[in-house]
C-alpha cells in the first residue's frame, strides 16, 4: 500500500467492510449463491423458480451490485439480445416508472428495491454482511462455506456471483488476473494497447518541478515503461465509482474527503491550464435532473493504477484500496469545484452539479459499490476470447454479449517527456456472440458443484464485452438454472445436460441466438 492509503473512511458512512450483524447460524440449502450482485440476484431467483431452496449471501448491506450503485445508464449493446430475467428486470423498471417497456435507465434506489422485493417474492433467503472466510471441501465438492462471523452454509451446489471470484479462488479453481499477451490466444487487442481514447490531447509536463525529471513524477504517473504492444501483464483496467449527480437546486455539494490533498491533482490542474477540460463529457441523464457520472478524458474519475492488488487482497487491504478510491474521486470533484487556481468557469461548471440527495443517504450520498470492472477470471476448459467476438460461435451458449469490447486504461506513464495513458480498448463486435456454458464451470476434476456467474472464463479482451450488467444478469440466470438442475439430478455441474438447460432458458425468454431476439 502507498502512503496515501488508510482504512479510515474518506467520507462518513462509506465503507467496504461492515461488521457482521446477528448471531452465527448454520444453514443447509439446495443452492447457495455468494455475491448479491445483479447476477447473484438472478442466479438465486432462477434456482428458486426451479423449486430449489436458495440462500443468497450479500457481502454488505445492499443487493444489486453496480446496477444498484450508480450505474444508471445501462450498457445494453444490442437490446434484442437481452432476455430472460434480465429483460424482466428492465420491464419491472418500466412498470415502476410508468414508461415504455423495457426501460434501460434506472436510479440506484429503485433498482435495489426491485431486486430485493423480487428475491423475497421468490422465497430466497437473503443474508447481509456475510464475508467468505473459508471453504470446506469434500473431495472435489464444496461441502460448505464459512463466513467471518462464524456462520456456515452447506449446499448441494454453489454459485460464485462476486465480481472478484472470491469463492472460486478459495475452492482452488484455476484463474488468472491481468492481461494476456497477444500470443496466448492470438488476439490483436490483447495486452499493452496505446489508444487515442481518454488520452492526453495536449502535452503536459509530468514532473514535480517542470522540466526536471530528477524532481520525480507527479501523483498518478507510473515510472514503469510503456511496454511493447501486445505484451501481457497483471495490470487491471481502472476502477471508479459511478455517481448519481444532479443539477437540481437540492444538490449536495461535492464534499471534501478526510485526508484531502490538492497536490494530488496537479496533473489535472496543468492539463486544464493547457486548455483541456472534459470531465463532464460522460454525464448521461438517468431520469429528470439525475445523471450517471462516469469517467471521461485523460484525467478523470478512473483511478488509474490504484487497483492492481484488489483481486487477491484480503478484506483489510481492500478496505484501504476502497478508501483510496473514495478519497481520490471525492477529492477530484472537490478540487474542481473549489480550487482557486482553476479558472472560474471550471469551478462554476463543477458546482452546477452535486450529489443526488435522494440516493445513498446513509453514506454521504456516495455509492456503496466500487466499480470492479475486472478482477480474477476463471480459466476453464473453454475460454471466451476475441475470436468469439469475431464470430467463432459456440455449441452451448447461455447468453449473448453484444456491447463493444470496452476496457479502460490500465496505466499512465511518461513517453518522450509527456504523460500517456495506456490500455483503453474500444473495439466493435462483428456480431453479438454467445457465452458458452463451459465458461461457467471449472475444469473437470477441480470442483464439481460450483458455477461462476461473474468472473467467468474469458480473456481480458473478451471480458471487456462480457462484463456488462445485463450480460451478468443473464449469466446469473443460466448459473442458477444449471445449479438447480445439478442439485435435483445429483450430478456434477460439468455433466448438466445442455439440452435441458437450453430448453429451460428459452422457456424463460432467454436469447441464445440472433434469431431469438426481442424487438
């Protein structure tokens, strides 16, 4: 951890790790789903609809992952490819808004309310603040998982729907972190990629003392080399928080985080001084005066290079990384709104926005979920790659991905005396592509009663399209349905009959080929 990182809350009430509540318990179910992301919710609902008893374990207080934590303008891609429970979720959004069906944009509080009610109506037992502590194995099967409050949850089949793949890793399933080289799977967009997207448009001096490399680099710049195009590494695309902001009169001014350091944003100040100000280029309307604020430009809410240890870190270290992201992003906005070294136009434009007062009231109106765009990825017998996105096809699709391959910058370095961002990939698809069932199950012989719904078996490049929330919901439904079949038949997840699984998914409105789509 660097000197800036501390586990102390950067904003009141904003924490990653919350203490367990209630007495320890022992529960036995047909299916246990770990991770109450949107995909975790659909996995639990799907298994329950098949008549199985289901327990869903949420890491924190909330349900829905990014769908219920600020990602209000949904990354849909081709809307015709969204089916099943994912489609039903957006129909429910439309119904609550009294709008046309489906409604792809949704405020965080409503998204969580819909999912929470849906889980309750489905008979799913929801437990909050359950942090995985151990896995009890019986040969190649998970017998039970334990949480750090002393609880134990046994099941016939487990689903890991966490963004990090924590249960998968604890169960000894093969996985990877970072970016494969272009040679591993023959992918042109793999590894190191220098792009013009979210790139510096004008030169900025990167050194603490301008013109003097010996003075050191400004905060946010790595001393590492650029690397050759296509080189692999363990770096991750940047994380941020997707904020609900508003221009309404009741907006909450961007707060000053504990430990605020304006010097952290000197690179941005120089960039603005050079004539570039682009932070609000991706503030997209969710509803009324509420906007979803995402990263945009060379220096943005994306905290480039600060997340490399997140996937394999323990909870205490993740807390420090989480708080560093809160501190960075909250400080960034406070800086832009208040620092008198900036032009008044920039400060006024920033102060025209504020945090939406109706969202996340218990935590300083700040989202609870860090946008973990990518962490661990399972390595199964079938790995989804750029060749799938180019139309290779598969015999056992359980969902379609249709969004562009969208990977954010992974590092910021100095090239020829100026800062350069690296890693951004915005590559279109030839056609929507199938995510195979084999990408949801571990290699035969590793674990026979675990399905993975988020950290699926895909290369970094292919995951850049697969990682969208509607796809995760569809993969969750597939994992939950397969878990129910495996539990009922007492079979390994690798041996679930794909024909039956496909039939069940199609009966529920899934889209498994371009001819199945909703129009």
